């Protein structure tokens, strides 16, 4: 017996726009379940498709605010392929009923490894030879290339004891640092990874090295300004792999000029990329990297798999990592 045919077409698949890079495997996985358009917000194709977009996948440099939400009437979910969501207006999304999902632990290992590399850069000078040298030069190099301190002689301060801050504390203690931290939240003792809780004043005054791991929410903008920097040791080493806006860069440049024994190793900036007017350019004790901490293939792939939660929301299922 012949089955009756239906004249009703299959339901259209939801349209998801990917505005920045997505790992190939994750992109293919998403494309098997949704219609996918790869286009930045500034692309004319984005504007043409705006009224049909139900999902959005972004990374660091796509700003999702109320104005963008206004032109996306069918939007149901935003996937942040990364950890911080300070480029997304969560309040506006909540008001519009748009779910936001992210990948909160995707790059923890990568960032912690990078912080460790910066610690080694700051404390253990190295020189590699590409040709033989005589005995006198050999001896002179060994005389000149000497680390002033070992890690087990120093205090590492951690500003923000979240996922990354905790792992940094754990690794640093294993190496030998005495680790202190400050966080607005009360961290249970068993989750502190052996770090000592201190006030912000103590953290700034006692840290030989201060590594920053707070997010870019508006209240954290210029969290470290002139008043806070003035409390640092004159030879303190500052590491920032969180968000560039947490430092007042003008105040930081002033502090670095006044304290030539101090140093700042900055992986993040405000804005990105920074321009020729950056007050930190040209300072010998300011070391500026182009936002590399999470740049391992594994971490980038992990972040791309936010598409699983995007697809879940579009399918009416609860996401694993909702932001609210």
C-alpha cells in the first residue's frame, strides 16, 4: 500500500550567523543542524539576513548591545566562543528573552601555561648561542645572565581567584611561590588552592608579582589606577591576561616611568589593537603582546564548541553553560 504524501514542506532550519573564526569541525557540526552564514556584523550579508537570524556565534570583537538586538527580531541565542562575556549586554539580552551561552573553562589551561611563560620571561633571563664563543666570552655571558630571584623566594599576588586564578595559584605554589589573592567573592578554603586571602591593600603592597584575572565588567574598568598603582612595590612585576580595560593605561605608563625597576607584561589592551597613541609604547619596561594567552589549537577548538549549546537552545533543550 502506498503511503500518502504530504504537501507540507519540512520545517526550515534556524539561521545561525558566525561573526568571527570558528574551528572547522565545530563549524561543520553546526552546519549539519542549522543554516549557517559566516559574516561579521558590518557585512552587508548580515544586514540582509538580520530578520531571519535566530542564533549568533561571536568571539571577542563582536559587540552585542541593545542596538544590535533591535535589528534581530527572531534572535533566540547568542553563543560566546570564549570565557568573558563583557562584549555582550546581558541585561539587554535577558530583557529580550535571548539566551546567552559561553565556554567558561575552554581556555583555562592555555592561559595558565601562558602566565607561567611570562613568569619565566620576567624572572629567568635566557640566551641561546648560534655560534661558538671563546672561553672569555662564555664566562662573561654566564656572569651577566643571572636571575636575581628564584620563584620560591617571591610572593605572587593573584587578583581574582576564578577558574584561571585558582589554577595559576595551584601551579605557582607547586613551583614554590608564596601565593596571596584578593577577590570580591568569599572563596571556600578548599577552593583556594593553598593561596592566602588578603585585602586589596595587602595584595598590592606585598606582591613581588601581581597577575590579574578579573573580568571586564563596567565596575572593573580602570580598577587599577593611580591610587592602586602607588601602593605597589617599586620593582613589582605586573601581568595582565584578563582584559585591557582593568588598568588605567595612562596611570600605568606614569608608574612604569617612575619605577624603572618595575615591569608590566600585558597580553590584553584597551582598545585592541592599540594605536600609535598608546601611552605604553616606547617604555622599555612595558612589554606588549597581541592577545595570545588563549591561542592554542586545543583552546580555540574548545571555545568553538559553544555551538553545542547554541544548537541545544534552538532545539528547545537547556544549555550546559548558560550565562544567566
